[in-house]
């Protein structure tokens, strides 16, 4: 019973923390989406400008459905911007567009952490699909077949490693975006501080996810160690 209560407390804590951070991110994005950028450029134009000024001409900027669905796809070499960012002429749209292009620059420059994360994608895809079932079976059969739980823990460890490798990838993309926005003068003064604020909260969502994954992984390790006694 204590195992169930403890894991619920861990999950509950990080769910609440995640909701707080995500809510703050949405609030910041909505706020800065209503603030026009002085240059008048759309998110698409900001993205294309950043790509070209970094010597990148083989990456397309396209619109993708959804809100806050913006991402860079290294397989298709596309910067995918949500409609609000793609067509927006706001501080938020410029910041998000530049951030996603930061990933494209990482790809073009062979940024080590991005390469590591890309290499882990197939492993994480398989692990995410099966690990919860393996962990569940492993907990119930730990005395008879401890290797099952260990296999689940190793799968979970792969997803946790992926979460932590994602942190430098995201923070570095934000740094590249903010430096470029400042150097080009697309954001300056209060505009730049607001762009920085928006991206700061976006990065914090990844921090919460990584810590939640680590806490849960350690909990499964404790279950394994306790069950082997």
C-alpha cells in the first residue's frame, strides 16, 4: 500500500508543478502574442531571415496545426510553426520562430547534444511503447523474475536520459535565438526582455519533465532493491 501512496505523491507533485509551469507559459505566450513587434515581421519571415543569415537554405518553414505545436524536424529539415506563430507579428511569434530555427542551426553545426538526442529517438520510441507494461509485470513478479523489472527500469532510464539531454538542446537553441534577435536588432530593450521571458518559461517545462522522470526512475530502482532483499 505504501508503494502505491508514495508513487501517487511523486506523480501528483510533478503533475501539479507541471500544470503551474505550463499555465504560466500559456499566460506569457498569450500576453506577448498581443504585443506587436516593431519590425512588423511575421514568425515565418523571422524564421527565414534567421536561417538565411546562418547560411541555411535547405530548411523549409511551414505552418503546422495546433497551439504551441512549434518544433524543428531534423528528418524533413522543416521548421514547423503553429498558425499563431507562423502568421503572427508579435514578440512571442518572433521569439518562438527564432528558437525553432536555433534547432536548425544546431543541426547544421552538428551540435553534439542534438546528435545524441536524435540517436536516442528510436530507443525512446520503443521504450515508451512497452515500458509501463513491463514495469507493472515486473513489480508483481519481482520475487520470481526480477529481470523483468530490471528490463523496465533500463527502458525508463533511456527515456530519463533523453529528457536530460533535451535540456542543453533547448537552452542552447534559446541562447542562439536571443543572441541573433539582439544582434539583428529585431528585438531590443523591453522587447528583448519579453522575448527572453517567454522562452525562459518554455524551457522550464522541460526541466520539470526531466526532474519528474528522474524521481520516478529512482522510485522504481528503490522498489527493485527492496524486492531483492
